[in-house]
C-alpha cells in the first residue's frame, strides 16, 4: 500500500519527537492508520505464518524501558475489525521503579510490511510530562510480544499473554 508524502513526513516528525517525558505537539494518527517506514526486521516474511490479530486479542503484561526507567506495561488488544485492531497501552510503577505514575492511551494495531506495529492514537489518562510512544514488535507469538519502543530515550518492551 502506498502512502502519500505528507503522511510519511508526518510519521517521521512524530517518530522523532515522540519521546518519553517530553511534551510533543501535533495531532494523533487517524484511527485507521498505522506507522509506515519502519526499519525493524520482519518476524515473518511474505507467505509465512503471520500470527493473526484475532489470535493476539487479549490482555498482555510486562514492561518497557524509556527515560523514566523500567515501567510496568499492560497492553489490552481488542479483536480486530478487518486488518486493524485497537489496543490500550496502560503503564505505571514497577517493582524496581515505584515512582512512575499511572497513565494510558489508545493505540491502533496492524501489520505494516509484515511487522506488527502499535501506533499511538489518543490519551486516556495522561500524567504531566509524559508522551505517547509507538511499539514495533520484532518477536510475535501467541504467548509473547517483544520489540522496540519508538521514542526519544526509549529502548525495548516485552509482554506475555495473561492466562485466566
């Protein structure tokens, strides 16, 4: 699928400015868009067994790392509507970093060039000085997701599926 130059430029600027702990101006991506132009190596290639969004729907818990340090993360992925799903990125204190405030934002989830991508949409609960981030999952299985957090000062995330 081809995206226009304005969309690509908007994504590039938002990726550069979307760091944790920094206020970023601009507009969230429309509900039916996902990030393009990622450089992450795909976990699945064309014609391979891509884990479907329907299989990934549910609650996932783990952590991510940004400027504030290790932070608890709960991703709740809704069943998809077509090729896009919605999710909630809920973060807060972890055992090693109890001072992190609680916050959450809505995300769009979809495959872009066979890479599972989570794209920020809108705040639900925003702690002051925090910014939304995007996720690029380079490891995708029915029980574990791991990859990059795209934002200034951010590195990785890992979540596992909650059972029960």
